[in-house]
C-alpha cells in the first residue's frame, strides 16, 4: 500500500477523526492490512479564521507549503488536507511538490452530484463562504450552496469545539443550524468543517447529509490500495 501524507492540526482532533475513519474503512485482519499514513500534526498553522475572516493574521500558505515538502521527504506518495477552509490555499499546497493532491472539496462536490443532491445546506466555517472555496467545485457539478443569513452561530460553534466544550450542548446547536438550512430549502446537508464532523450524530433525523471528511477518507483508501 502507498503511504498518504496528511497536513494535519487544523484542528488536531479533526485530524485524529480522519485517522480513525481511515482505520475503520479498511476490513483489516492484521496490522499490515491498514493504510499507511504519514501525519504532520501541526496545530501551529496560522489561523485560517484570522487570515480570511478577520484579516488580522498571516497567511497559512508558507507553513502549509513547508508541511507538504516535509511529507514528501518523509515518504508520502500523495497529500491530503483535512480542513475545508485551508483549501483556500490548495493551489499552493498542490504546487509545492509533484505528489498527487487529494482535493477534499472537489471530491465532495463530485460525491454530492453523484447522489442527486442539488441544494446543499452548508454547515461550514464562514471562511469557506468568504473565500469562496466551494464556488468552483459546486459550479462544476451543478450544485447550489444554501447558507445561513447569519453565520455567527456556526462560527461560535466551531470555536467551541476547538476549545473542547461539551459535545451534547454543541450538538443541540448544530441541530438547530441544520434545521434552519433545511427550512431554507436545502435538500442535502454538508458537514464542511472538520470540527463539525465530530457532531454528526446530532443532525436532524431523516435528513440527507454528507461529510467532506468521509469523501477524503474514501479517496485516501482508494489511492493507497491501488
């Protein structure tokens, strides 16, 4: 199996969640059956929120480029980045090495289109909207993003997850935000923030939903095994 390098730490728990998903995705009977991952768990990547929303922080791009180079030197044969917002810098990451870059946003849009979804309720950081990271992948696949008129609550929710607050309280908040999107005409919900991937059990019963982290997991397994 081919090792995949992970640009992690955005946030740390979300990176661990990706590793667990990859682990569970393989019907292994022994250690050697599992996917080899080389994980650069770097919580010191400059804040995407400060750079893209507040406009007060440095660009994460130079750090992400160095991480990509480090992963190649460590033996990675492809790169993956489990942070939706950080895909604003995907071009820089992909251009840093000659390794294939498993673009989580493009993979997600293709998966949504194949499912028949059209109007996608975005459970995501406001930074993804401000930076327009889903605009091109969605347009290429005939998808329309449905966002909350005020995304202050979702940003607060993401920050609370990063701070390690109670998942039950946060789960109720996620449920409320998801319900608003469905009421606004979304036919499919998308978990497009890896912090929110930790709360999917609280999504409304019966709602169709996808998680971009699952789309990346499937691509990692596919690449490594073939």
